[in-house]
């Protein structure tokens, strides 16, 4: 007796899943609304805004929930994230060095979204700083 799904494949590129079983829209909703997961191979396409890859928080939650449901239906299901489709693809472990950090030390590190690391805040204009200090707000 087979338990389904056997494989759940997530992708952000249409060419990798020409006929997806499920599409996760930008707002996290599914197309179709009630997808059939009792098939051998489930393919999930994550909708992107254009040519660049950007997974929204709603899509992240939908992906994780689909994995939970699939593993509940079949605990031995194989879950595959093609290319940049992984919900953990943007995670960064600050302080992690593959040569010097042990697994035990790495397990205690808290992941940070790489966008927060790469995007720096612009410095506050001096006029705004002076007005804030006059009002007693201080620097932010």
C-alpha cells in the first residue's frame, strides 16, 4: 500500500514545474483553493513578482504548512526545494565560521534574514538630528 504524497517539490521557476499541482500566490493563498495531495508527486510553484526571486512572509508560512501537511500524510515523503525555493534560503547565521564553529556552537546561533544584514540604514541628515535633539527625542 502506497502512502501519498511520495515527493513534494517546490520551485520558483515555471520551467521546472510546467504543470504544478499547487501554486502559492504572493499573498500566501493556494491555487487551487483545495489542492489534492493524495498523488504520488506533488509539485508546488511559488509565484514570483517578475524575474527576480523574492519569497514573501505569507509564502514562507504557506510553504512550511504544506510541508507539515505532506509529512502528516506520509512521514517518509521526500521534500525537495529546487534552486532558490527554500524557505530558509535567506537565513544567515551571524558568527558562524565553517572552519572554527562546532555543530554545538552553531546550534545555539539565531538565524537572521540576510536582507537585514545586507541592507544598511542610511545615516540621518544633520538637520533632522538637530531638530530631534531640540525636541528632546534624541538620535534614533
